């Protein structure tokens, strides 16, 4: 009888600990969700609080909202506590209406008001404003913090402004500023970067582990953030800016933050620029780059396919970057307080561990 009681007790204890795991763990988990050249990156703190940066595209039978909900389910979270809309471009904000039908979103954070003047963009923005007005909404500015138990989340850029004083453990002189060349009018107007340069960008710290996520913050805005002193400091994981496109990711940024790993949220034909790969190849500290997609235009510049979450675009001619409705895979980063972390490709289960920074 006593043996039965003890084993019942141990089963009960096991069940209780499994239930507790639903809302607590030892790791910060980051899911770089594939939204085909948009952005949707989910952070789940050890306490179970969640922060989503951007919502992917609208349409496609709610494709991106479903993919975000799938990652949330994998992370055992049932709501988004903090949603950062980095800026008001369709590939970042567009999926928000579908998202709120899949998951409750509690707090909206963004840079305020769109500067895009096109009628389509204004209409989309006004529809977004009607949604955020039904929630808690905050316009963030550099230096603001996002209160998440166990994490240090700080806004480093917003609405065209950047930090004016360095984060803790930052402020080093940045030798990579030497020779910085601003992008001229041609490249700026070609990419219509008025919204991009207002991207809300954030630093996320968890114990010794450090990362940054910067939306589509532009090359030119990286200069005041990183020069002459590096206001971010060192990071372990660089969530590669602007889908890896060549209009962001200057040496002044990536040489100074000395990342050990980069994860690129590129699409098959969006982002993943040759110059980005070349600049990153010059970063001594960088051990690996993981990609959300094979980048068709750059061919052999792509990483070994073990590091690429979605390969379906090796071949199709005339394909565009946003029409895939089928299964997709994410890149999952699981970070520990000591600064070590593991990255896993959900397509093939390939994973690699990175020890604490020396
Ligand atoms: Zn974008
Ligand atoms: Zn953009």
C-alpha cells in the first residue's frame, strides 16, 4: 500500500513539474519565424512572458499569423504580451489583423505615425491605428525599457532617433567607423527608406547573453548609433537587419558588435544581399550564419544547406517571395544565462551549441 502511495506521489510530482514547465524554463527562446522575406521573431522569457517583433505579411490565407501561432504553441505561450511593430511596412505590420484573431496581443509598441504618403500605405496604417487603439499602446523612444521579467529589453532606436548614450557595458570607441560611406540619394529613393530608418530597434539581454533586433533600420542610421562610440556593445547573436539586404548591415555595425552567430530572415528573393554576406565574412568573431531561406540570386554565397531553414526555392523560375502557402521552418535559438546558446534548424533538426563568450 505504501509503495503504491509513494509511486502515486511521484507521478503527481512529475505531472506538477511538467505543468510548471509550461510557464517557466531556464532559457530565453527565440524563434526566427519564416514569413518569406518579412519579419516575425518571437522571444519567450524563462518566466513565459512573450515579445513578438513584427507580424509578417497579410493575406495568403492567414499564412503568417498561422506560422506565428505555431511557434507560440511550440514555445508554450498562449498570448503575445508585447508586440513591437518596428515600422509600418506591409512585411512587418501587415499580418497584425490576422494575428489578433489567432492569439491575444496585450501591449502594442511602435514608433508612432507613419511617414509613408501613398494612399494604400495610409489606409493600411489607419486600419492598424484602429486596432492598436483597442489595446494598450505605447510609442517608444531610445532608452525606453520593455518590462519583461528576467530580461533586459531596451529600445536603441525609434522614429529616426538613436541612443545618445551607450548601454551598460558599451561605449567603446569604434575603429570600424573609419571609412564609413553614407548611402546617397539614389539608393535611398530606390528603396523608399523613410519608414525603414524609423524602425524600432531593441537590445535584449539575458544574463550574459546579448542580442539585437533592428527591423529594417538603415545603413545611414547605423552611423549615429555606432559612431564614433559603439552604443550597443558586444552581442552574441546578431538578428541580421533588414532581411540581410545591402541597404543595412554596415561594417561599422557588424564589426563593432562582434557577433558570434547571425540569423538572417531573408526570403528566397528578398534580402540576402551579396554585400551583406561579404561584410559578414569579414567579421572575425562570426562562427556561423543561419538563413531562413536559400537566397536564390546569390547562389554560392549561401551557407551550407544544413544552416538554411527553407530550401524550396532552389529551382522555381519566375517565383516571387511571398506566395508559398505550404509548410515552413523556423530557426530556433535557445539561450542560457551564462551566455551560451544553441541554434536549431527546425527543418532538419540540425543544431549547434555555442559556449559562453570568452
Ligand atoms: Zn522589411
Ligand atoms: Zn521596411
